[in-house]
C-alpha cells in the first residue's frame, strides 16, 4: 500500500496544478472551457485548504495529548 505524501509535497503539487490551470485559462477558447477551469480551480483551492486544516488539527491533537500526559503524570505523583 502506498503511503501518503507529506503535506508540504501535496501543497506543492496542488500549487503546480493551479499554475497549469492559470495557463489553461489564458488559452481557453470558449466559456465552457473557462467554466470547467473555474470549477477545477475551486476544487484545487478547497483541497489546499483541507490539507492546511488537517495540519492544524494534527498540531492541536498533539498539543492535547501532551496536556493529557501532563495531567496523568500529575495525578500519579
């Protein structure tokens, strides 16, 4: 089973996709193509936001676990 990429690498890949979409938008010939590009841009930006939020949640969980261990150690003492 393949491991997930680190969040920094995922964000870099998504940013590269966003750059390609910007270039595609310049070359788009009709409104349909521009509409599809706008939808793809919204999806990519949403994915970038999700990766950022997951990173924040991971940090919060780590901090919560540290606090729980401190409380556990204090109650045992």
